[in-house]
């Protein structure tokens, strides 16, 4: 009896950029995941990132960062 093995599609950062604009997706090791609403901890982390970016922009005379559409790309390939 033959067994069919189905490979999962590996998504890329370009694929991620094509997702709907509801900001509920994450790309983890080539897998596209729909994420739940942010928890309180997530909001605190976002606030701290915003504070650091704001401090940087004041020092460098850049415009104030908007965090509503913040995307952080760590690398093309996730490695430990």
C-alpha cells in the first residue's frame, strides 16, 4: 500500500507581506500563523519598543515612530 506524503508549503517574507491587512499573522519558520489578540504582556513590550524608538528619533531628529503597523524582521531564516 502506497502512502502519500504531503509537504507543507514554506511561506516567505514576501508571502507574509501579501496577507490581509488585519495584522493577525506571523511567519514562524516558514509557517504562516494566525495570531490571537495581543495579551497585556505583548502590549507592555510594544510600549517599551515604542519608548526606545521615540528616544532614538528625538536624538536623531527623525519623525516619531508609529507602532500601529510595526513589523520586526529578525532574519530570513530562524535559527537558534
